[in-house]
C-alpha cells in the first residue's frame, strides 16, 4: 500500500511532515533574501530593527549595477537567439536525419552540459586571449551559446520527436513546399519546445558565473560577475536588493511560462 | 502538384541530413573541442614538454588532499541529497495533484533562482552571527555559535540545496512508473510496510536513485561557485584550485593538467551513467 496516498496511515503523517520541512528548506533562502533586502541593518541583523527601501535606492543610484544588468540582458538575449536558431536546425537533423553516428553527434552537442564549467571556462579563456576576443561581447556570446546549446536542443528535439511527421507530409501533398510546410505546420506545432528552449538558453547565459568571471574585463561585466565581486569584498544589503529583483524576475518568468503553456496547449 | 512534392512523397524521409548540423558542429568544434584539446596540449607542453605537471599533481600531498576533499564533499553531498530527496519524491509521486503542483512550484522557484543569490542567502544565514546561530542560541540549544560556514558543513548545506531538484524531479518519474498494484499485492500477502519497502519499493526505484545520484555526484565534483563561497581554505575543492592556479598563480601547465584530470573523471562517470539509463534519458534528466 506504500504507493496509495490514502492508505499510508501514520507513515503519511511522517512523510508529509518531512516533505513540508524540505519545502521550507527550499523556500528559506529565497524568502529570507527578499525580507533582508527591506531590512534597515547594514550588518544584516535579522529580524531587522526596521524596514527601509534605501538598499534599492543605493542599487539604482549606482550606475555600475545598472550597467551590469543591461550587459547581462544584452548578452543573454543574443545567446538565446543564436542558441535557438542553431539548436532548431540541429534538432531537425538529429531527429529526422538518417545517417550513421547520429547518436554520437547528439552526445557531442550535449557534452558542454556535462563537462565541469570550470574546465571549459579556462579553455575558452586561453583560446580567446589568443584570438583577442577576451573581454568582448562577441566572446561572451559565443562562449555562452556553447553552454546554452544543449538547453536549446533538448526541448526542441523532444517536441519534434512528439510531432507526427505525416501532418507535414500531408501539407506537402496538398501543395505546400517543404519549407512552407515546415514554417507553417511544423514550427507552430513545436512552439512550446521552442519557447522552453528560448527561456532555458536565456537563463543559461543570464545566470552563468564561471565563464563570466574569467571572461570579464573592467569595462565589460555581467550581473553575476558584479555580484560575485561584491560577495568577495563584503556582504552589503545592496546585494540582497539586487538578488530580490532577480527573484522577482524568476517568478515573472515562471508565471509567463505557466500561462503561455496553458494558452499554447489549448 | 509540384515536382518537389512528388519527390517528397516518393522518399518520405528526405534526410534533413547533416546540413542542419553544420552550424552546431562548427560552433561546438571550433569553440569547445578545439579549446579543450588546446588545453590538454598545454598540460603536457607548459612550461616544457613532458608529464611533469601530472607528476607534480599526483605526487604532492597538498594536491592529494584537494583530490580527497573533492571526492569527500561530492560523496557526502550525494548521500545527503539522496536521503532527503527520496521521501519528497515519494510523496510528490502519489500526493493529490493540487498539493503536488504547489510543491513543484517551490522546487522550480528554488532551482531557477540565481545561483549566486541562493549562495549569498546561505552565507548570511550560516555566518557566526547569522539567523541560524542566533535562533539556536536563543532557543538555549547551544551557548556558543556553531561554525557553520567556511567548512564541510557549509559546503554540504549549500550544495545539497542546489542538487535537491536534480535528484527529486527524475526520481518522481521513476516512482510514478512503479505500479501501485505490486505493493498492494505485497500487503495482501502479509508483507509488513517495512518489508514491502525493503523488498519492493526500494529495489524498483534503485535505477532512478543510481542515475540521479551519479548525476549529483558528477555535478558536485566539478562545482566551483558554492564551494568557493561556503567552503573553507582547508577543504578546497578541485574546481576552485584550478581557477586559482590559472587566475592568481598564472600556472597554466599545472592548472590545465588538473583540469584534464577533472575532465577524465567526469566523462568516465558520465559514460557510466549513460550505460545505466540510456543516452536520451540521461541528457533529459540533466
């Protein structure tokens, strides 16, 4: 009866209690950081002696934070566009192509997800130093696209595997060109996969720390590099304010994803 | 009907072919494979040709400690993650849908929240004068603040926090695939809940536990950010040592040799995981 929710008896109470504790553990840092960002203590005393918005004021008054956020947004957007475009054509080949070594190639394209980022970070850092691409936007975008590609390929390929190709063939029989059939039939059908790919590859770049630490220059810093630098010097509540805004962004993304999924599926 | 279309029907599987893979293969070949191979080359040529970098890494007690620590932390994190994740995944697999979706929401929120944000929160929570120490002292459980940060405890808490979703989510799939009838049958035949757990539920979920656990172990081995911020100098991990060798010491030979060792270990374990679960599921699970 261990898999019947209503017949677990005392075990259900124990397991639910434990699950609640774990849920609290998972929520704790997220909720804590938001509360902390409104606390008035510079020394991060908690519960705070009073509530304030001054850390947000300090954050928005400092152009280097704004600059870093804009840099991150720019690099992540370009990464997402590139990764989805490259991932899309690659997924078609991986799912539909009939050639030997397909699984090996799939594995190769997904390897950046498995290799420890620090290894890739120093490799690409050395490589870009030689090419003169260190500390450039192009360098950032290329490196992040390598890391984001698996996160674009997996959802698109999964969606494509679930799509019945005979519908596309039917369009061709009815007179559409193969390209037309792909653009007007297949792509709209796998849009949830494409949309997930865009979100995941955006986040893969937006949250990326390790490559960014090596790649950054004094004039080109992403948001994670800026946070990393502040964390290493002191734990100012301004980081909590920046972090809370990131949490808000995450929540917004989750809600948009949930709504779009619901809309696209109906 | 166009000629094109007729051909399309005559050979319904027009190979989308290798052409579509060209951009992806160029990107990965030029900016992933080449740089990593160049790094490997550097590990046997910098400062002079030979294997002296590997000899130095494997023969020195200081480095041996880092290797040992890396495996120790990864092992502790994996065991704790599995133990915590299993009951949660179990409940998630069978609880009513409304309750489960709330719990999934919490898991996804924690997983999608910026990595540095989460680590920063733990730095503040765990410090000597942090909330947790104050609460424990306030409750009269301890009189002196516990050292919760810059040591194994801190790394373990921070890493388990990050790894939990990667263990829970695939495990839910494994547990949902188990037919509840098998356990009902066991109960009907007189098996105690403990026996049913030990002889049926646990063995049936073992493939999921092994695959998820291996993934958590591999990810932990190469982790950089959290150990660097929550760990202490005395239990430095491999990824942080590599970054230091390159960034602060500019010792490219030694750094790339250490990176190559990390690469080999990771890839070997990944290959093992692929054999356990098959390539598609392994990639999808990560």
